C-alpha cells in the first residue's frame, strides 16, 4: 500500500510539476510576439499578435496590408507615404481622425524585432516649430529599457530619454535611428519619450 501511495503521489507530483514547468513558456509566448499600439493622448495600450494587425489598429483600419516584417515596413517608402498621408488627412479634416502615427519603436537594431514593436499614436502629428507636441513620461514595464531603433512619422522628431520624466542621457530629437547604440548611451535604456 505504501508503494502504491508513493507511486500515485510521485506521478501526481510529476504531472503537477510538468504543468507548472509548461506554464511560463506558454505564458511568455504571446509577449515574445507582441506588437503594441499606445495612444499617447488617452494613455491606452493594446497589443496584437502580428505587426500588420497592430498597424491596422494604429491607422484606424486604413492600412490593412502592412508588411509582415517591421524591418520591411521601415525600409518601404510607400509604407511611409501611407502613414504620413493619414496624418495630412487628419490635419486638414474638420473631423480629425482619432489616430495619427507618431513613431514606431523596435526592440532591436536595424528596425528588427525579435520580441515585438510599439507604435505610438496621437490625435495629430508634429509641426516644425520645435515645441513638444506629445510626451510619455514613463514607458511602463513592458517597454522600459527595451528600444534599440525607431522611425518618426508625420513630421515627428523623437527624443528618447534614459530615465523616466525626461531625465538622463537622450538621443536628441531625431527622425529615425537604425541603431541607437550608435547615437549615445540610450540603447535598451529609454524610459521616456518626447515627440517634437
């Protein structure tokens, strides 16, 4: 009887441990493929399984055929023109669109992504007067110390700061960087952003 009880307990424990061991990998899998959209005015973030799904959400359904690869999107002149055309349409409309893309941030150099991307949107793009149009004083746990390259859209120059509340080293307002490691000490260290 004791042997049977030990065997039953042993198999139950093994099943329990295998379930526990499997949970972290399945729980972390969606985050590894996460492509998020943050509305800087509303302070809301929603994440999607694919980059095209995220861009469709970021553009209010106006771009449904974004490249599967974020790097391909960053290199595509026609994609950039589509994104900027939506911003111009919003600026000239009496009833502006709810979402205009400010920048797309990547977790790897050269606009590559192994663990996702984040697209920041707002009610309008940026003008050329050098003033801060939009800002995010804290990137939150999911994107803190993670960005390695970025592209600005709709007239936005993007300024990444090493710490929250716009403190520490910064990238300086730039339209894009394929490798933040080449423009100062903010690679994988950005904690706040301003769009000017």
